[in-house]
């Protein structure tokens, strides 16, 4: 089946119907020398005809019309002509025998190396949203059916447009972009190219954070699942985009089985391809108790249970081998501090405060703790990180100088005026530790 069936949008379909019925002043364009009399004659055979009639013409003259449409798109700049041509190309690709039609367009390169992609990519230079969406739809069909890897000169302009789409305020552009990515990401060279465009990955993560409906959540999950097959992506995606807590939250919140399935399968891929990079964040996100819960449910798809069991075993093994220091650093690295028991354990701080000095204070700066203190706007994270800095200097007095040099002392003092009472309280206690000169706790 042609991939264009995956890229459907009510707004685009409605406008396509209007454009099919609209009269384009082709005779005037012929008199102006923009098209030839032969091209006009071919256009008149299919213009404003029923889909059945144009289908019967394409059955006998498909190659002629595929070349005609591409030539028109290449040489005509007017939006009305581009809209009509794009609708006719999409109709040809989604009609009967569509699988046989795709080569009619891709073979156009034999007579003109610009074909079929350059005219379709150039369409993105217009200001018309319909032209953008229809071009993306057609390019997706053609590229996803290519038998050889797609070159960057074609791929990168398309991905830049999809990057703009996923960040657009237009829901139609976001919808079409996600569907295009679903159809394109099965190709390894496209996965790598998408990963190189951080705005696409960040954009689809942002759409997911805004809690779309179940169908869009599934489509976004499918994109992430495809990306997670690449080891270098699996190793970096959570560090760069903080997706593991997002995936867990989505899977917890939804009811539809297929949505849970795609996110659990994605999490499994992340463990399989990059366990050390992803297991700590999964533990912090409480994926293990969630998987224990999922294991008790009845599923129509047995793959879910297999994936859940795999995650339970991997997370369980990791959890059993964790020291309290491992738990703490996993939480730090995830960026999601909360009042887990280690923070309030005096024994933990007495035994581990000096470990924050390891690797040139890496857990304090490049950081982790100080970075969260400076950058976060979350009240719980600010309260916990203030508390932890206070505990660090309480049990390691020379740490006061380190904290001051990293700019954290000034930040904690600012937080004494924070709107949240817990943040104010923890900042006050931390400042007392930072400015006092008591006997050193032993």
C-alpha cells in the first residue's frame, strides 16, 4: 500500500476537493506562452473531470501525465497552478494501481535529473500552506518507496520543512509532519538525518508533552520507537530531550492498549541498545513499579507482556545492585530530584558528602546539583537541591568555598525570597550551613 494513505488530513482533503472543482485559466497561460498547446490539450482532458474519468485516462497514458505534471510544477510559479498540479499528482499516486504509478514519477529522472524531487522541494518556497502540506505528502510517498538510500540534497530540505511544521502553531502542519515522519523513519538513513535535526526530535517531544489525544500520542510514540532502533540515538536521546519520564507518564495516563504498547516497546529498545544510559532514569521515573502493575493486567497483544517482563527483569537486576550513592547519582543525572529517602538520611550524607568532589566536582557542577539549582523553576527540585547543598557543606566544610566559586551560594540566598515556603525554608537552612562556622560534624 502507498504511504500516502498514512498522510491524510481533513483540512488538506477538503481543500483538495475545492481545488479539483476550481477553474484555472489555462488558455490564458497558453496565450502568454507559459504552457504549450499540446500541454493545454492534455490538461483539458483531465481538468474538472471525475476521479473515475481521470483514472481511466491514467491507465492508458500514465507516463505522459506524470511527466506533464512534473514539467508544469517545475516551470509554473503561480499558487493556483501549483495547487492544481499537486492535487493531480496526489490523485494519481492514490488511485487504482498506485504502486505501479510511483515509478512513473521516479523514472522522470531519466529525462531530467531535477525530476521528480526538485520541483516538489521548490514548492516549499511559496507562502501557501496547502502547497506545503501537499508537497510534503507527495514527497513522503515517493521517498519511502525508493529502493536505494536517499541523498542529502533531497532529504535535508524536506526535513527542514518538517522541522518547521512540527514547531508550527498550525495543527494541520503538525499533524501532517508527524504522519510523514511515521512513513519515512523506517529508513535507517532518514532516522540518522532526523536525529541530526534536533528541532524535529525536540518538536515531537514538545507535542507529546502537551498531552495530545490517543491517536497523536500513538503516532508520536511510533516515531520514537523507530528512532530507538539506532544505538547512538538510544544512547543520547534521554540525556538531550528528557524523554524517559515523558514516556512513562504517557503510558501511565492512557487507556488505549496500542499507545501503552508503543511506549513500552520504545523503553525496551532503549534498554536493549543503551542500558547504562537509560536504566538509571527509568528507575528514577519509577518504571519498575509501573511494570509490576502492567504485568497483572490482561492484554490482547502478547508482545506487551513480553516487553513488560523484559523491563521488569532488567530494572529488577539493576535495582538490587544499587547502592544508596548509585540511587542518588541516578536521580541527579535524571534531573528529577524529589524527596526520596537518601536526601534526608544523615547517615547517607555522612558517608557520601565527599563523593560530590569526585571527578573535579562533576556532580556539583557540569552539573548536576548546582545546574539544577540555577536552571530549574520546579519548586520541589529547588527545595531538594538547596537541602542537598546544605548537607554537602555540613559534612564537608571546605565545600563552602567550592559552592561559592560555582555561584551556588548567591543562588541559594536568592531562593530565601522564593514564593514557595518549602523552597524558602530549605534555602534558609542551607544558607545557615554556608555562613556558619560550627564544629565539623563527625
